């Protein structure tokens, strides 16, 4: 190849390099498709993993609700409006409170996304799915059988349990005197209605020791009410 041909070849190569550089600058960068994380379960029901530490003294309904809200917030569900499934007697001119009336309309699912009940009526029927495998804590953990007594103060239909001197540990303000109606989250144990999730039997008392003596730990059901 003579000098003229060599010069033309060099000019052609330089032109191709410039054209390639120009194309790269004008072309948008190609990036791999972004992998979205799987959707989080739409948790709207859980059992508290821990109590407040004062037996059945929950600070009244407001304190119980705050405890549900705090635990839900710790696992990323604080934007929901959480309510404790608790009934309470009339006091200071205020009417009795029924657990079924304060938890919203449903549907509800546990931390694993498993449906629990589609409505308030469904929740208080034999169709609800609450049992030892589905009644999980806010962390998605099973509740041990030795902690199966859950505070409710309620009758089977979700209204205030009546017939005794006290069924709510004085409106959830006592950690000594009084008694509370309890449910069995695992549908097993003793009492008048051992298979009831919300109204199995009364506690021996309201202290942490009394509640633990009958296989409880001052735990509650929490429902998203919004």
C-alpha cells in the first residue's frame, strides 16, 4: 500500500472512531431492569408479642390501643389505625364498649397475608380462621401454647362479657384485684368454652403472675380499624 492509500485508510479509521464516539454520547445508557421487592403482606390482625408489663393494667382502652399501635409501627405498619380487641364496662357516664364495635369492618389478614375473617360477622362465626397456626404476632411468629390466654373481656359475640363481678380487670386498669375474660388463640385448653378464641374462661386475677398461672401473658388481639 502506497503513501496515498495509507493516508486514506488512516482518515477513514479516524472518521469511523469519531462516528462511534458520537453515537455513544447521543445514545441513552442501557441499564438492567430494576427488580422490585415482593409486596409486603397486608397485615391487619395480630396478637401482641409482649404485654405492657403490668398484668391486665393496660392503661384502659386508650393504653391498649397505643400498645397495638406501637408494636405495629415497629414492624412498618404504623400508618394503619390499630385497635385492641377489648370490651369495657360503662364508666363516668359513658356507655359500655363492645370489642366488636371498635375494630373496623374487615377484612383482616395476619402477618403472613393469610385471611382471618372477611367481616365482623364472619369473625364472630365458626368461619373465622383464628387458630394456633394463623394467630401470629406482629412479627409473624407463632404464640406459644403456654401463652394462649388472650385478654378480651368479651362474650362469644364480641360484646362485653357479663354475669360476673368483673370481666375486664376494672376496665383494664387493675394489675391486682379483679378478673378478665380470656380467649384461647389456639382453640385448646380448659374453661367453659375451651375452643373459643375470645371467650374461653375468666382469669384467676389481674396480675402478671395470676395471668401466667393459667397460661397467659397479658397479650391482646389487635385489628386494623381503618
